[in-house]
């Protein structure tokens, strides 16, 4: 069984070996694969592993031996799952591996918005404290989370873990109610308008779909408190990034922190990169070694289950 990894560098930059997967077949690992190399590299493979390298309907049609795709992530919109199903190709994902590390990163971003630790560290190292007339100073308001309302949009594993951490900080938790939604785990279910009115912090954890792409737009942002923070560790395309940059510049909301963008890496001149009220990290919320090892193990198990005729985590079955 030939197994090809199209873009394995981020999962294993040298500290997370492929050894267990290599035991399951003839393994070829590419750190990265440009679009015009996908078919030449994968043409003889029955199994493909991909993270962000797209498998479109056109590409899938040129891979007649392909039988199984295991996405090296939870989100699987990188694969045309309908086209794969039509060709008898099963697609699996890894639904749970980085819950704790992503939730922890959410609060790293939120605490940076609340305290601007990095800015103060740089100020001290420039000598500002040594020159200060007082024993302390602050360059931005210091914001306490207790009593603030945390709004979670997407109440799956990660959303629930973020809510749990929020409660530890003394925050009130609300979540976006779906049609049949109800209160759960101490999180009050509210409609979108109520969420916008009440939220001090909005954190996004929903999958990207055709219905919600760009839903965080000018109208959504205009309905928030001017003191509100927005955090996105979900999918970049959930946010209209130009509208967010405008809202930050105009003071519609107080700040944002994002770990994901619609286009990664961002192109030159991206509107959020130079926005001082926006904290950006380069899609690292998922990347802790413990989480990457769990992802590798789950991917091995996905392949092993497919080979034994009992596939698991199938998203297009």
C-alpha cells in the first residue's frame, strides 16, 4: 500500500517521527507540495495524507488509484469530499487532538489583549522603567476578566474547554444558540442579537461552511460593544478581514486577536498585519508537541482502521 504525505513539515518538523505510519505501507513524505506537483507525486498512491494541500475534484479525477485520504487536521474543507465520495474515495479527519492547546492559546491571546505584556516588556527593555518618575506605569488599560461575559460561537470540544477556562477566570459564559439549542454546561444559550449585546469577548470555534463564511463583517461588528474583544482561532475565512481592520481603526471594537487568516501566509499589505489593535500569531494554536503527537497517533489509527475494513472518522461516508 503506497502512502504519500503531501505537506508533512508542520506536523513533523523533526520532532514527531512518521515511524508508526511507515509500518503500514510504503511511505513517502514531502514537506510541501505545490499545486502542479500533487498529481505527479501522488499518482501511484492508494492513501494520501494532506493538511493544507488542496485535493480538488479535478485533482482527484487524476488519481485513479486513490482510495483513502486522511486529513492531518480537524477541518477538512481542503478536500472536495463530494467529489471524493463519487469516486469511492473515503475521507477521514482527526476530530480531537488539540483541544487543550488551542484553548490555552485562546487565553494567551486574550490575556495579551487585557495586559499587553509584550508591549510593556519591550518598553522596559528600552529603558522606559529606568527613566520613570514612578515605581510603575502602564501603556494600555489593565483589564480584569472576572465578571466579563465570554461568548463562544461553536460549542464543540474546544469551545467547551474555552468556556471551562473562562469560568475559572470568573467570566460569565454564553454561547450562540442553534435552532434547537439549549443551555449546557453552565453556558447560557442566546440568539445572535443577544450575544452581540452582551459579549465582552467573542471567541470563534465553529467550522467554516458556505453559510457562515465572512459572517463576522461590518454589520456584525457594529452590533458589539465598543469595549469588546474578538478572538479567532477557528478559521480565518469566518471573518471579513477588511471589515475587522476598519472596525479596529475606527474604534468600533476595542481589539482583536487572531491565529488564523483567510490566506496563509498573508500577502503583503494584509489589512490586519499593520493594525496595532490586532494581535496576530502565525496559526500556532494547534502546534504544541503533545498535540502534534496525538495528531500523528490518530492519523495512524485512521489508516490502520481503513486497512482493516473498519474505517473511522469518515467525513464523506
